[in-house]
């Protein structure tokens, strides 16, 4: 018989995610706390967002906190984000330039 330890993040009585380590579970729980705070903060703003939009945006901001901190400190995009954006733009541009080839279906 195998014994397995799992750490479950539960919010408002609902299981959100399961982790193999307490450290990962605590980090996810902290991110969810931050997302909830962002959503509450957005609700107090003059922006017209419904609850689902506030929650989604709050979760995104919490997940990208390092990038946000970098932008606040430097007023520039982080290198990884800037290079990802440039890479995806070049792929999109290449796709626009590439001719479309017909493929015979078998």
C-alpha cells in the first residue's frame, strides 16, 4: 500500500487545486488571496467591469505580479514578456506572408 500526501487549496468550501508540496499549496493560496484583493480593488474603481471580469483580471494580475513589479520599477516591459511578444509578432507576420497551400484530403 502506498501512502501519498496531498495538499489541497480550498476556497469558500470549494477545492481549487491539489499540490504535492506544502510550499506550492501555500504559494497558490497566497496568489488567490492577492487575486481576491485585486478584484475587490477593481470593484472600487470607476471601471465598469462585471464580477467575472474583475475576478479574471484580478487572477491575471496576481499571477503576473513579478512582471507588474518590474513595470512599476522600470516603466518597461520585462525582457521575457517583450521577447515573447516580439516572437509571436514575427510568427504572425510570417504566417501572413506565407502563401496558403492546398492539401488533398485522403
